[in-house]
C-alpha cells in the first residue's frame, strides 16, 4: 500500500509540474539540460586529447589534472571542457574540449597553469599527450 501511495504522489507531482505553463515539456527542453548546445557553432574547434599515466603514477597524474577542470572552465574562451578517466584502465585520461576557434585553443595552451601541467608530464605520463584536432558539426540552425 505504501508503494501505491508513493506512485500516486509521484504521478500527481508530475501532472502538476507539466500543467504549469512555465514547466511544460517544451519549456523544460528550452531551459533544461542541453540548452547550451545551440550556443556552439558548427565549425567550432574541438579537441580530444589523451594522456596515460606511467605505471604507479595514476594517482599523481590524477591529482595534478583534476584542478584543470575548474581553471579551464573559468576561461571565457572555453565553451566545453570535460575530463574523463577510463574505468577499465585507471590513469588513462581523455579530455574533450571545445573553443570557438584554433586561436582560442592555442591561447588556452599558453596559459601558465596549462604550461605547468605540461612541465610535470615527463615524470608522470607515458608518452605525453596525444591530441586529435576536430571541428564541431551541428545541424542547420545551430
């Protein structure tokens, strides 16, 4: 009975949310998750970069890499920045980055905190950073 009451309460909550014009499904799509996709122009400069820790250096590489997330996302020229780690191979990091153009990306790489990170890689990373330079393809209207 308690489970039925919870389900009924959830249904009432959902009906109430979507009955409100400001929270209609179309309003949620415009104001909710994914709203920023339209702000990234087709042709934007995107990067997939990979770095692998030397054996036994996974935690150290992670420790110097995690602070980059807030620093890069704080850069007004950065549009998207994600740091990911391979679940099956800890210490294998993949960066996904989007900048409006190549000049913005190169300016990012010249930032002191990025240069400091690069300077630490010879001791921690196996083979440095592999960078794939790409462009964003967006549907018409984006």
